[in-house]
C-alpha cells in the first residue's frame, strides 16, 4: 500500500546553535559584573568600615575602656584621627572583590542545585518544579554560599581585626605596620593554621546567611506584589532590610568570632598568651565578662552600618553596570 503523504508534517528543524554574538554578550556581562563588584566593595568599605572599627573595638575590649560607641568614636578621633577609623581597611577592600565574586557566583550555582535536586520529586513532591524557588530554598543556597566564601573571608577578616585593635597612633609602636606585614608575621610564626585562625567561627557566623537570603526573597516578593517600586528600588530596600535581619540573628556569633581573631597567637610572634584555644572558651569569656548582654556589645554601630553599607554597595553596583559598555 502506498503511503499517504498528504498529511505528513514537515520535520521539526533542529535548534540553531548559539550565535557568537550571544556568547560575546554573556562574556561582556560577566566582565561587567566583576568590575561593578569592585565599585560595590569600595562603596561598602567607604560607608561601613568606620562603623566596623568601632564595633570590633567594643567587641574585643573590656567594658571599662569604652562606655559606649560614642566614647569609642571620640577617643579614636582624638588620638588617631580619621585614619584611625579606617585601620585594617586594605584587606577587606582587596578581599571583597574576590568575596563578592565567589559569593554571588556560588549562590547562583547553589540555587540551581537546590532547585534541581531538593525541590523536585521525589525529594519535595509538594513543590511544583515550574514555580520559583521558595524562601527557605534561597536560604539554604545562601548558607552553602556562605560556607564557600568563608575560606576567603576568614584570613581577610583575621588580618583586618588584628589591625583594628592596634591603638597606638604611631606606626613604630604597633606590632603590625600594615596588612602585608601582619600576614607575613603570622605566616612566619604560625603558618597556614595561624592565617586561618577563626575559620570555624567564620563558618558558624556565615551559616546565618540562610536568614539573609531567605528574608531577601521574602522582602523582594512582598514588595513586587504590594508596591509599585522599580526593580532597583526593591533591590535597595530588600537588600538593606535583609542585612539587618541577618545581623540581629548572627551578632552574638560575630562577637565570639572577633574575640578569637584578636586573641594573641603567642609563640615567636610575642604578642601575648593565647586565651581561647576553642570557640567555647571565647564564648565563656564573653559571658563571664558581660553576661548575656556581653554578646551584644558593639551592636549599635553594627546595626546602623548594615543598611547604608549594603544599600550603597548595591547603588554603586547598579550604577557601574549601567555605565560600563555592553
């Protein structure tokens, strides 16, 4: 029997391969994001680092030295000038460029991994795979990204913290003349383990990224549904508010982390006797010195910093993305 070809449909054409222009556009987008992240780091540092210096000094000194953030600020300006508020600024300025790249890149990867593996049947039969990732999925991806970036953040924050608690106005009277000198001396006498002092505390602290990125999704979703704000405005407000949620929940762990990172390393460094060989030793010391409120010492400058520093970082990032060529 002859085949009836009158109703035969033409074969579906094969999808065309990606065009070179699309690949170039993606490459340019990656390049622009990396450069824009540098401007984001500069803005974050310029706005937030003075607050951070006051926070670290309040966290790591006895309550008898400073009665509060205003006295700490006044004494720092009186004895060390404005430059005293920016001690230890170089490590985070350099580190944030890499940290932002690792953080945002790994966050995107983990979001896809969580979506594809945890929020699909049979792991999560109640979730429709065609729907956006829920808030707790974003939180889980944020927690994983926080753990990833901790391996870059720990040495950066360690060096920064040691420089911030040097109170001498003259460089000749300080143990470390700068970040490179600090890193060199710590490496010389204590090796890689000394450089990564406080890594476990950093991992614990950044596990609270679950609440940062989970709340960021909730704030963003609510604003898209109930306001007429533009996308950049939503990013601005959601970013600032979620940063404050993060700090309210994570701050006690940050206090303990700073105690560990500013604890003398001893040995050939000749900076004193180590007090906190373990995380729980630092936590006990904080409680013994100030009770439950000791875990909140220095919280005000941190809380005041959270919104403007993260909001301005986003403003700088978006402005740079618009200004850079396609």
